[in-house]
């Protein structure tokens, strides 16, 4: 415990959410590479999902830094 139980719990919760988001994003990236032959509509949708997940990761990082 570094900062007190409540603060540590919040940091742990955010790290766990960040890890889950990163794992899902990695799966989406794998799907993206496997599916490159499916056409521009599919690829565009995949890129948008990955970008949104990347922004979610940025939000987690910023929130962790603010604690």
C-alpha cells in the first residue's frame, strides 16, 4: 500500500481496466491483420475500433496520473 487503501484500490482498478482494454485491442489488431482481404469497409471499421480503444487507453493513463 503506497498511498492509502482507497487510492491504491482506485489505481489497481484502473490498471486492471487498462490491461483488459489492451488485451481486447490486441485481439482486434490480430483480427485486422488476418482480415486485410475483406475490403475497405471492414478495414475502416476495424481501424476505427482500434483507434477508439487506443483513446480509451490514453484516458486510463491520464486518470492514473491524476490520482
